């Protein structure tokens, strides 16, 4: 019998992709006003340059293990007490500036000062655009009386807590919030799922994992023997990793439990 439901945060409850996309649109619009560049092309260029730079840093392996993507590096501060987070905090100011500088260069514009402005503007735009899926609160409200709710999210504690600070209503629904950067390993590592079960005081048969990412949420739950639900809002095709259940909308959870 299910006693505990474990929810992923980004793109399961919070619509992080939309927040990042909106921040890019608003920031790239500034370059359109100044230089007449195509905002979509600039976004594509900056995303590409950011990925390239991100993979070249000594922190890359750590960010892979904890689960921090290149676009979080474009707005997070990583004020966390860990050697690698401290290194990231040192790296990100230049990383942001270089990503925007190189992105503009791809489109034939050399203006480092303006790139630095855009790099500063992007985090502001991301913070003022927190999107939550419309069904998130109603689902959590219905579930909280009958189940222990746990949030299990990959990332930097500083950044994930920033996301929760700008959507303050979310925290109150959860009995525990577990962030990979606090634990030291991220999904899909089985150890963080075992840590969740221990924290919740339940067996693997009494828990259910709900998440949007097959390679972290679902793979990790499978490895730990926890039943899971893949929320596939974007109609992605089936992959090698097989979820226990698949839904397109969080409301469908009620039919499963």
C-alpha cells in the first residue's frame, strides 16, 4: 500500500523549461532592440555556447553527479558550503558573460559590455518568471491528507531553495524536501532514493516516485525497486528506461493510487 509519494520539482511541479524560455525571450529582446538580431537565433546561440563552456569546467563531473544543467549556471549563485559549489560560485560570473559574448559573436556582434549586461539581466528575468503547472496545487492539496509527501530534487541547495522562495506556496505541502546537493549525490543514484525511504520511514513497496525525467527520476526509482510514474506532458516516445506507469497530466495520478 502506498504511504509516501515522492515528487520531482523541475518540470514536474514547477514549469522550469517555460521559466527559462521566457527569461531567454525577454533578455534576447534587448539585443533585438539594440542590434536588430533575431531573438530566437540569439537564444539558440547562447544555449549552444553555454553548453560548450559548461562542459569544459573542472566542475562538470560534479554538476553531472548532482544534476545541475548549464542554464541553471546562467542564473544560479551556488552559495553552498561545498568545495565544488564554491568553485562554481567563482566560475559563474565569467561563464555567464562568456556565454552571452560568444552567443552574440556567433551572430556577428562583438560587444562585451552589452553581453555583460545581458548576462546580468537573464537571472533577473528568470527570477521574475516562476511558472507552476496549473494543476500542481490542487493535486498536492488533495494528496496531503492521505499521504506523506516528499520532494526529491536534483541541484544546488541555494538554487533550488531560490526556486522555492519565488514560489513560496509550494513548500508547505511537503513533509520533507531533499536536495541532491545537500546529500552529495543526485538522481538516478540509488543511494539518494534509499535516503528518501529512510527519511520517510517507509519501505520501497510503500513509496511512489513521480517525475518527468526518465534518466533521473524513473531510472533511479527502478534501480531502487520503487514504483514510479512518468509524467510525459510532451508526448515523448518510449525509451529504454521503462516506467511503472505513464501519465500525461498529474490529475491521472488518482486513478493509479
